[in-house]
C-alpha cells in the first residue's frame, strides 16, 4: 500500500510513520530526514538545501523530486511506502502521480496551540532521527504524555545524542506553519476530491492513535 501522511509540522507525521512502517513492513520515506542527512554530510544536495531548511522555507522542487525518485526506485519501496513530508505543494502532488499511485492520504488534524507546544518540546536523535518529546499535554480532550528516552538526552535506539532541530525554534516554527497553510493545506482538498483522503483527529499518544490509524488502513 502506498500511503501519504498530510498534516502541519508537529502533527506527528514522523512519529506515526516510523511506528507504522515496522508493522506494515514498508519503508518510511521522510524528505525532511533525507535532507537533514544530506546537510549533515555536506553533500551537493545538502549544500543547496541548507539555506531553505534553516529558514523553514520549501526546498525547490527539482532537488526534492530528484531525491524522492531515487528513494522510491530502491528495492524496498516496491511493495509499498509511507511518504512523510512529501508532497507539500499541488505541483509536487502532480509530479508524484507521474511515477507512483497513492492509495490513501491520512490527514492529521490537531489544534495550532498544541502544535507549537509540541514542536518547541521536540527532541530528535542526532544519529538516527528518532523522535522524543518533553511536553506533557492534557487539555481540551487531547492527552499527550511526554515521550521520554530511558536515559535523559540519549537515544534508546542507538545511543545517539538528543538535540533540538535547528528549525524547531519558535520564530522559525511560525514561518513553517505559514508555509504549511499557504502551500500544503490545499492538498487536503486535492486528495479529498480524489476520494482518498481520511481525516485523523489526533487526541492521544501514539499508543492510542497507531491502532486507530491501522484500522483505517485495514479498510482501504
Ligand atoms: P516538518 O516537521 O516541518 O513537517 P520536515 O522534516 O518534513 O519537517 O521538513 C523540514 C524541512 O525540509 C522543511 O521545512 C523544508 O525546508 C524541507 N522539506 C522537506 N520536505 C520538503 C518538500 N517535500 N518540499 C520542499 N521542502 C521540503
Ligand atoms: Zn538514535
């Protein structure tokens, strides 16, 4: 099955994708993770992408399409994949259609004040990209306890150091949310019109949301 995760920054696309990939045995493809890796390794693509990522702006389509096509052509993506962070514009969605058929677009729905709190409290593993969160949210029917590592500051999966993403600073978060509203939100209607969009209202931690998402996928 070919799955897209839609939703604003901080809605949990990365967290849900990485849990679901282990259950469905299909790869989790995050354009943001690929770009951060290219930047860390100072590759040609990384050098071109860095200034955009640091400001919270979208990286130009030609760069993104190049990395995405390369990733989707790998053997492990033959039986399905989870896309996280792509497409982010109507034009990217139209390009995607030329080389892949999407079965379902999951639209994560979550109030903006909670997004901001989650983004400023997010920590990621410098080495493997695993996601943690120090926020403890419990209001308006939304319950999200913190997702902490066993040892403070250290990744459970690989022992890497936990850091704050450069673009998870409050000023840049505002810009990313603006970019999301202007450029990515129109994709909700785009996929709804195609009949493959499902809204997923986030109200709890992954332990509650992942089974709900799997149920939606079972009926697809
Ligand atoms: P978010 O938490 O904002 O969803 P991502 O990890 O998906 O973060 O993306 C981080 C940054 O990488 C974006 O702000 C943007 O600069 C760049 N990026 C990732 N995916 C794309 C894409 N499909 N098109 C353009 N830029 C992208
Ligand atoms: Zn790690």
